C-alpha cells in the first residue's frame, strides 16, 4: 500500500508537469480537468489508506467490521484508480495530448 501511495503521488507530480506542457501547447483545460481531479483524489486517498494500514499493521489488531470497511474502501479506491487511468488513456490515445508526431 505504501508503494502504491508513493506511485500515485509521483504520478500526480509528473501529471502536473504534463498538464503545464499541454496548457502551453494550447490544449483546452476542460479536457484535462477531470483526469487531474481524479488523479489528485486518488493520490490523497491512497496516502490515507496507506497510513491507515500502517497504523493497524503496527498495532497488529483490527476488528472484523473495520477490516471489512478497509476492504470495501480498497475496492472503491481500485475503481477510482481504474477510472482515472481510463480518462488518462483517452487524453493520450484518443485526443493525442502531449504526443509528438
């Protein structure tokens, strides 16, 4: 989970750099805002989930309801990540944003 959070934070940082490049090239922000918002939300939620898992791992105890809540949160987070990736794929592969000919 810590590695996933670190990867999401790195992706958000590099995504911001790519956004700046696209903005300078004249790409309308409306096409990129959804992906940017989902990416930022994903990074924050993954960092929170990593902190929560680290806390309970160190404590070495988690009640069954809390364990199920963490599992459900992980599934929701996975869906959010897949949605974010899908929008990012559309930006690159369908709209050609930041792709050199």
